[in-house]
C-alpha cells in the first residue's frame, strides 16, 4: 500500500505542477553498407545545424553487425565524445515497456484490457482528475483515448473529455497504467520491467531508476535550454535532475544497443503472444491532436509514415535534456535507434532526416534495403 500511496501522490503532483560543439567523431569501421555515409552526414548536420550538443545512432539490418555513428560531444565542459554503450534517458519510449508489462499481465489472466481504471484504482481519477474511472478502460489508457488531459508543468489541468472519442497524448495515462501494474502484481513497476523484459533480453543497461534517480556509468551529460516549467533559459546540465514525475510514462534509462534488442524483439513478436501482439499494433488516428505528424498510435508504440510512403514502427521520447527515437520496419529486421543529449534541437526534423536517409530510396521507388 505504501508504494500505491506514493504514486497517487505523484499523480496529484503531476496534475497540479507538471509534467554542435566540436568536430564530429568518425563513424564506425562498419561503415560499408548502403546509406551509412549519408547517415553520418545527417548526424553531423544535427550538431552543426541543430545545435547538438551530441548525437548517436545505431543501425541493424538482419543479423549482421550493427553500425554505430556519432557526432558532437557527450560533455560540453570536457569535450568528451559520444560513444557506444552510453546510458541516456529514453523519455516516452518508456511507454513501450510499460505497455508490454501490462500485456504480459493480460496474457497471464491477471487483468484484461477492458478492465476499468476504477476496478484497480478506485477513486483515484475521480479525486485527482475529476473523471469517471468506471468509464475508462486500460486499453484507453494505453492508446491515449481515455479523455484524460496531459500533465503540463505550470499550467492548470484541463477538464477531462469523454473516453473513447479522440487521441490525447497524456503522461497521466501511463502513470495510471504503472500504478495498475503495481496493484495487480504487488511489486514495483521497476521490478516487473526487470523481470519480464530486461533480464530475459539481457538488457544490462536498461532500468527504471529508483529514488536516487541516478544514471549508471558511462553516460552522456544531459543538457537543457528549459526550466522545469518548460520556460526558455540558458543551457544548463540536467543530468542529475529529478525526473521521477515521468515514471511509467517516461522515466527509464537505456543504451542504443539495448533499445535495438528490445525493439527488434517487440516488433518481431518475441515478447507477446500473437493475439496480444495484434492488440499492441492496432492503432488509432492521431490526426488533429497536435502530436507527431503522420502517425497512428497503438498500445505504447506507434506507426509513422515517411514522405516516401514507407511506414515504420516503434516510438520516441522527449524529456528534459534528452531526445530519443527507436523505429524499424514492421517485423523488426531493419531498425534505427538514435539519441540527442539535449532538448533544443528540432528533434522531429533531425530524426525524420535520419529515418528517411535510412529507409527511403535515393530516388522514387522501393525503400533502401
């Protein structure tokens, strides 16, 4: 009950208070496949044009050796370069892990996607959000059609809308989902992610930080041009900032190679039974929501249609000091994971450039292999 009360308190706090520096490093020696040189140039542009401070990208195609590229710095004070194996905050890609745990519990018969929030968290959304928990299902939490508003720092919480009507991207949905995991299992969400996902896939650098909120070494320094309320300010180091409010919605830490392994297993159907795999990839429209353009949202993952017509699957994450993208083809045989250790880069433009460089043809026709 203690951890349940802690996260109810976290939810209450959320609803009130929130939610190119050096020459680019050389690409990996594995830079011999189609598109690697172009991707390296895209990484360099992200730093020189977008303001960095640093960026990494890891590609995998089939069972071949991964390719790793980097530009900019991991530390703006020392000039240390970004490198493989660094830990970084993955922001909202945490949602894919939380949704996977929920679907594991469905597979075990502990809950269903049609269970209401009120069944597991009686009175919580009524008291803290002014919504009716008997009308909101777990599925609606996971695909952001609950009608619950997002928690935004420094702003009053808008009134909830009727569930099931439209997509509203909201951190509250996933923090509620995390609370349901803990109520259904009697353990912490961090323990369930470790037991069900990180340990079986050997994701040694992937975890949901505890109260100490620290990142394991090695890690890139994380830099922000925004304060906790989202107001512009001078660039400052937020590596050790308290981001516990993001929790099940965006609090995890990982590495490029771990995210590759997770994404490929998830897309490849190795983490969920077929029926629940279909549930995860059944999408709703995000059109008109002001969210990422050309996307449809599933349960913790989304599809994104590139300008060349290719559709990719996975997710992204934006959190103070760090932006991450992890996308691949539908079966996870061709994937790209990238991270920027800053939050002022036009990350949608940067990641779109990387994805189109990797997955679109050089001229009209079929996508790059």
